[in-house]
C-alpha cells in the first residue's frame, strides 16, 4: 500500500522543495536586513545596515548553491542510469553513418 502512495507524494515533495528555495532566499535577505537594523541601532552608524544586507544576500546565494549541488547530484545519478543513458543509443546509430558525407544517395 505504501508503494502506491510514493509516486503520488513524490511530485508534491519536489514542489515543496522548489518552493522552499524561493522562501529561504527571501527569509535570508529579511534576516540579513534585521541584522543590519540591529547593528545600526547598536552602533548608531547608518552604514552598518549594509553589512546585514550583504550577509542576507550571501546567505541567499549559499542556499541557491546548495540546491544546485543537490540537483546536480540527482542529475548524475540519472545520467548513470541505463534507461536514461543517451550515449548507448548514439553508439547504435553510428552504424548508419558509415557512408561518405559527400555521397548523395
């Protein structure tokens, strides 16, 4: 019975993961701005808010980088799967290309 639920839940989980990336980017920037405002109130300097903004943007890029690495690992797994290995099919098609390219038949 759990085997039937796995295919139905997999697209939902993948969608939530994609949505969470966008949300995490926004949250990272908002937290960075909050840190900047806190630094500004703590020090009294106006330019310290930019430190928080840079921290937030850096955290957002780090989230994107981590998501990219995760997806790339999934892609490598699929590339090694014989069902999705296109190189095998290309080797089978090479037999048809034995004729001269200038030869028109």
